[in-house]
C-alpha cells in the first residue's frame, strides 16, 4: 500500500489541529465577553440615513470592516446617552488601536429637535470622530427595526419632552456581526476587556 | 424645588439649581440647639469662652458646607474629587474645630451618656485605638464596594458622612480633645501621633486613586460628567486631594506644636 495518502491525512490533521489551536489563542471566544452576549450573532443593520454634513450615510457600507458602535439616542437625553458616549470616548483614549479601527455612529431618535448642527455640537463634546445621523421619523424607526431595537417613544408633551429609547450600545465586530450588546451600566473595564477581542473578529 | 432628606447619587445631569436637604439642616440645627441648651443650662456652673463658641460655630459651618448643596450633591453622586473634599472637610477641618469648641464638662457629659468615656478609660493605648479607628474608616469607606453601596441611598450617604465625622473626632481626640485623660500630654508624642495617623496609611488609597488606569467607583464613573472632567481625571484629582490635603492642614498644626514645644522647653530651661 502506498503510504503517501496516509501521510497526507496525518499531516492535514496535525496542521488542522495546530491552526485550530492558533486561532483559539489569537481570537478568544466571544463567550468570554463582559457585555451581554447574544445567543445568535446579529447581522449588521442595513439602513441609510443622513450625516451631519447632509450626505447620505449607508451604515452597513460605510462601516464595513470596522469595529462599529451603533447607538440610538438624543441630545437632550438627561442621563444615559451622554454617559455612554463619554465612556466610549474615554475608553478610546486608552485603546488607540481600537480607536483607529472603530466607528461610533449616533442616530438621533429626536429629529425634531436634533438638527445636524445640534448633533454635531453634542458629539464634538465627546469626539469629533463620532458620526451623527438623522432622517425622517419613518427612516429612523426603520433603522431601529433594522438594528433589532424597539422604536423610541416620545414621553410627555411641551418643549421639554423626553424620549424612551433603547439604552444599549450595539457593537458589530469587523466581520460584520454583533456578538454582544452593552447596556447602560457597562464599566470602562468591561469595554477595555471586550473591544480588543471584538476587534480580532475579522471577516475570513 | 427638589427636596430630599440627605444628598445621594443622582442620574440626572448636574445643574446649579438649588436642592434642599432638610436632613442636613435638621442635623446642624440639632447640634447647634443641643450645644446652646447645654451651655445655657450650665451657665451658672462653668463659663464658656467666646473662643470656644467661635470654634464650635466654625466647625458646624464647615460640616454644613460639606454636607449640603452644592458640595454634598456633587460629592454624593457626581465627582469623586468633590467626595474627597467633603471627606477632608469633615475629618481635618470640622472635627478639630468641633473639639476645640467643646468645653470639657460638655464633652464629659456627652461621652458619659453614650458610654464612650468608660470604654475609653478602660483602654490603655487610647491614641493607638483612635488612630486605628481613623485609618480603618479611611480605608473601608473608600473601597469601591462601600462607596457604590452607600452613596446611591440617602441613608447610606448619611451613614458615610456620619462615619467620617466620627472618625475625624476620634482622630483629633488625643490632640485637641477636651478630655485631658484622653489627650497626649507631650508635644513630641502628639506630633508623632498626628504624622503617623494622617500621613502613612492615607498614601495607600490615595495612590490607588491617583495611579489606577480605570475608574474605581461605579457611582462616579456612570454619573453624568461635570465641568468636562473625565471619570479618570476626576479620580486622579480625588487621589491628589487625599494625598496632599495634609500639607495645608496637618503640617501647619505640626509646625504650631513644634513651636509650642520649643517655647515650653525654653521656659522650663
């Protein structure tokens, strides 16, 4: 019997085992994440809105291959929106590699009050790199549905109304999949633990 | 108007809108009222100097400023640095002033009624115990679990403030306490006590705060940012306040003691 096929099989198995071990070492399992791990990774939301410069912004296309943070909020938000954005900006200060390869996208759920100028000025307080998006109420609702979060609801009347909205930051790895979400209360230590892991999740 | 019993962590953005804390006013009024009643009822027996009254009022005012809006609000839920300013005011300013303003007969009466006097008398190494109480309180009350558990509730926040003031009174009892049996007699012993109790253990939590790469307290990390300070910068400032607060407060006291010691030595020579 020709020993060559058997040798080839053995070599293939050994190589497979080595590569498998290497992959495991380089990319830790998403189960180790500190965020709320999704049972099934979510595909990146597909929608197009308008950025603060007035240009159309195809979310899926513009953020392709990047670690992407998607957050639905509004600039008059009294509590969680500014804290989430401040946390991200502060974490990026400690993770320059992550910052270089990330895009933070803030979608307003209050297009009535959040003009492009208002959004830009709000985001600039955290980072001028953060992307701000707006659109018609229908477009924004569609974007929320595409991202799998419940549409925001206006609460109260008058000028000082508030808006009930999804409080979690959706994070998509460079491979285009969302493995975990980050609710309000996520500590900087959690972000710093998870982001390098997610950044390694590149499209094969 | 926003009213609550005691300052506590809030989720809304910081604003300069006044908040009322009747609990703080009640405690200040109770301390002032109790002092006035005690002094009035003992006027015939023993006198009270204007200096003592002044010290007590100053101590009470410092306690009030540290506990009430705006510093109390900022310290309870927005800024670790404000929390540390509160701590310094309670422990290093209000506590010694309150001691200096309390005449011996009043201190004896208060301590006897609470059983503290008997416990203190039975202890041979009273200053060591006071130093230990101060430092254990310092360490424990600045652990993340203590801050993040106590600050979000009014009662917890009140308990933390009360604990700080009491630990401050314990710290200063051997130095400026009114009860002679509990005070250190010699100036060198006083100076050593003050230097070691306030200058050694403090370095540990202060260094943690100053050099940590991440925010330690959930309460301040997840609070709306104030004055453009990042959570980590705020924490570093808190650490520096803890570490450096001894410089303008403890060192002048040590210098004063040194001067008095030298004067008394010269006089006795």
